[in-house]
């Protein structure tokens, strides 16, 4: 039963995220019309309505089930205290390592791209293209 509730919560969250992202798509000619539905587009307006209904329903459920919600949040807080967190120095060192490796791999891929680009033009007899050739 918990898995079913988690799946429903996940799907509702995805729906809300999708609806809120779709509202970011603006109509190209918004100033030409005074009608909000025309300016936003019908899909975005309906998405806004559905998002508002879902958020109101979630708020009502949180108010109605506040005791259960409080118990769940206290249990969650207690579980977070039981987690063994890595030391800050270790986390910082590993973060820097990941950033350095990502930059190094990006440089290698970029240099390989330049090399293959130049090799292609050399093989086709067009000279060096990347470094200012013909």
C-alpha cells in the first residue's frame, strides 16, 4: 500500500512540475490581445487551472491529515539524525576532484574534436580550417 501511495505522490509531483514548466512557454504576441486565455494559450491556461486545483487539494489534505503528517515529519527528522554524514573536508575534496575531472575530460574531448576537424580538412585537401586557413 505504501508503494502505491508513493507512486501516486510521484505522479502528482511530475504532473505539477510538467504543468508549471508548460506555463513558462509564453505566447509570442502577448501584447496584441487583452484576453488572458489568448495571451497564455489555451493549454497553458488549462494547465494553470489544473495546477491550482492540485495545489488546493494537497493543501486541504495536509490540513485534514495534519496529525499523520506531523508524525511522518517527526519520523523523517529522527531518521535524518541517524544518518552518518561524511566529514565536510571529505565532501569538499571529492567535489573539487569531480569538477577537475569533468573539466579535464571536457578539454580532452574538445582537443580531440579540433584534431579530428583539422584532420578532416587535411584529408580532403582543404588545408587548415580551424586555425585561419582557407
